[in-house]
């Protein structure tokens, strides 16, 4: 069990560029979550996968955001046409059925949009 | 809608003194309750969780928390803090009956005085 990993750890981009983040969950964890954390705030839920199926999306997830988990293992979060307001820490968490569940978080990807 | 309130944005405690961090939640039923700790630039580490049963739960690093249904509270305590406890602490609630995103409070920043 190596924990949840996220890459890259830091990303600086210019406004209007596309960025993609990767999350590798704990092995055999079938649930995967994405959260966004802005400065001075707690994490806010973005979306959730059960295996490869995306089952829930927050209203925070605008049309510029897309997430995938093609084989039910790692996941990617893409932001298109980045805006300065997208600057945040993007956290990934994974958990294992059944309920009740405990979510284990990765170290996060810090995005800065200039 | 569910919500979590952490009334104290900052708390300063002397090393060796006791600590209590407050957490109040609003939820339609008894939720699952969590405390996470976040060091600067890092992801979240689970300290403890409450699902059911004994309302006093023990966690890692000498922390404990008590669930009080009548007060909708889940306060975190530690009898004697160490300088390494300086960090951001987040209380979170999760729904019963299935997986879903956690709802976090805004966090309490713990400062340890020598």
C-alpha cells in the first residue's frame, strides 16, 4: 500500500491553456474522488467515480472541467481554457467499498494560473 | 444541505498544554464524522473517524474526539500538544447510505507556542 499519488505536484500555466492532472489511487480502491481547495478554505467536492463510472458531479465542476477513469484505476482531471480563478490545490482521494467508507487523500496538485 | 462549522480560524496553544478544536455540523441525520490534519503544502491525513458506537473515539498521534448528538458537535481534543502538531485541522461530514463527497469545514489553524 503506497498511498494515493498525484502528478504533477505543482503546475504553473498561463490563462487559456489546458492542464491535466493525474491521480493514482490506493491499489484495489474502487472509489475515487476529486476535490478543490482554495487558500484558507476546506476542500470542496468536485466529482466521484465508482470503478470507471462517474457517478456524481458537483455544480463547481464547470464545462471546462472533465474527469476520466478509463480502466477503473488511475484518473485524470483536465481543465480547459484555464482561468485565474482555477488556481487552487486539486486533491484526489480514494476509498474502498463497502459503506461506511474512509477516504484517503493524496498530496495534491497545486495549480497556479497566471 | 449539510454544512460544517469550525468557529475558530486560528488557535494558539503553548507546547504541553491541552487542546480542543470545535466542530459543529448541520445534517438531516447522524452523519459519518471525520477529522483530518493538513501540513503546509500537503494533502490531508486522517486523524480519526466516527461511524457508530462509542461516542468517544481515539485516533492517531494522541488525538481523540467526542460525538455529541444533542449539540451536533464533534470536538477534537489532545491532552498535551507537541510543536509538531502545528498544522491546519479540518472537520468533515459524510452521508450514510452510500458513497458521496465529504463536506469540510473551513479549518482551524493551530499554532504552537514554545
